C-alpha cells in the first residue's frame, strides 16, 4: 500500500508525519524518530524493534519504523505524544535485553491475524473451553475468513507494520473509512470488522492487550437488500419453461418450498418418502476455496435448528422428483465406470454424477430467466417469491416462519414484513369508509 493511502486511512498528512529511520546497534535494529523538545532542540527517540540486525529482518524493521512514525505522529496530533513507548531507550544505554520476549508478547497485528486463523480452524476449537467460542464454525465460513485475511487484511496491516498494542480505535476507523470511500460495500467492511474484532478478542485472551480497541467502534447500519420477486403468473411460466433443464429440481425446490441454494444442492433421494407423501430438508452442500482449490462440503448441520424441517410433497414436485431419480439411474447404467460414485443418491448432479456447482446454478438461473423473457431475480429471490405468494394468500406469519425454517418469527417479520399487504388492503378499506369522498369529474378551479 502506498504511503499516501496509509496516511489517508489514519487521517494524517505527509507534513504531519514525523521523520525517522532504522539503524543497527549492538546486533539489533533500532528505530530513531527525529523528535524535538519544547525548545526546538533535536532530541531523538530510540525504540527497540526486537529484531536482529540481519538482512532478512531489514524489511520488517522498516515496516515497524513506518508504523511507529505514524503512531507517534497521531499521538502528537492528539496531544499525547509525551507518553513513554513500550521499547523506548536512551541511545547511551542501548544493550541487548529481553526485547525478543517483549516482541513475542506484542507481535505484528498482521502476524496475529494468521495465528488466529490457524487457531480458529473448525478442527482446533474445543467448544466450551476456548475463549469466546461457544460453537465451531463451518469450514466454508472459515475459508471466507482465510480469503479475507490473505487478500485484504494481512497485506494492509503488514504494510502498516503496527503491532497488536499499537492498534487504536482511530487506526481502525481509518481502515474502515478508507475501504468505504474506495467503493467497498458496507457488508464487505462489516466482514473486516468481524474478523478484526475476533482477532483482538483473541489478543485479550492471550493477555497481549487488556481492552479490545475495536469494541468502541459502531458500524453504520447495513441497508436491507430490497429483493425482487416473481409473481404467481411469472413463477408458473418459469416452472413450465425450465422442465427438463439440469437445474430444474433446485428451481422447483426454491420456488415451491423457499429452500436455500445449499439445501437444494444437498437434496438426496433418501430424504423423500413417497409412500407417506413428504420429504425432509435436512442436508446441505456448500463450497469453500482453500489453498486455491475448491472443495465441496456436505453437512447435516443446517443454518438454524428450525431449518431442519419436513414438507408435504406437492404432486407436481413429486412427479418431477421421481423423473429426476429415474434419469439419474439411467445415466448410471449408460456411463458405467465413467460415472462418479462420490455423490450417489444426490439429485442435483451433472450427467456423469458429479455434484452440480452452486455457482453454476446461480449463473444458469440467470441465463434461463433471460431466455424466458422474465425479469432478473437472484436464485435466493425464489425464496422471497415463495413467501410473497403465501402472503398474498393470507398465510399467517407463524406458518410462513415454519415453512422457510426461520428460528425466530421476528426474522420472518423483519425479512418479509414489507410483502404483507393483505392487512394493508383491509386498513385502506377502513380509511376509505371513514372518508367517503365521492368521485369527481374535474378539480374545482
């Protein structure tokens, strides 16, 4: 990251940035700040980096120097520059001490991001024992954290060079403001906030710091996504249009039952009881990219406990599900040993038996809508369309909550309350009855 960008993040100008450099002394790199006393007399400030003065450490020492210059300049600007730095020493008394121990207790924040990421891996968390974790996270969630740290947070804070103890609310506010100013969505910056907050909580648990500086920052409210929906006529036309398509089953399940994409991809033959006319939504397949390789993650753990739900089989859906099962069985016979056995029993598979990629479903859905001449709606908006149809027919909120698998009816109301217009029609009739104005042919002039 360029110096000017870094300074903008923390609201400093280049004129406000104090000068400084690194120098080797007695086998270690030291930072020397060009400080002056109240009389304008030069009074250099020497600060140990804790790094051996070897070529391999020079870049890291330079990074720490820049970090210290920025932090001191911020303190100077805020009127607190006379505080004592953790590693401040006089030039005459420079000698090797326990700087390495201090350094390990106060690592670069960039390095702590990677340490926390390794610690937070689902395989490493012991629920009920590890600090601030009452449950493990899914592997795809962890992979999202890993990607954000690798692509964004680590390079940013590595360039800044700040240690854990040098992280301040002003620095973090500068980071968030810079990201927003340069076109990042609030939802994206909120992901930065979540990771940074957890890493700093981890630092508190390790007694590196006593207070999480991120905890005093309040993010602006994220605007709700205004979902587009298909009406009943459009939905019926779309369902007829996609008959026989490779993603017909996910669209049927999304449109009729409001199922999430991961639930649709995870649908298996074993979930259907054709004798008693019901099926269970109790399995998902998600993806994650780890070390540049995409992996597919089957799971019986759904988003919430109430996401595990049982549905009655709608006759048309039953017919199409049976047709898909028969088609997959026929393909297994035709392809023989070329057919993949890894996803046997899953409905949403390619002709050779590989699981259909969730991203492909999204892209194919977009193409089909365009070919059908219908307005664009996200795949997840089929869920909203399903709820909209229920509300249009006055299905109570409690039943809608159970249908879509929300854990709390407040979630249902907050998400779909804007679609609840039957009660508003009744209210309009009451107002009209209270104000019985007659129609007029023209305004009175």
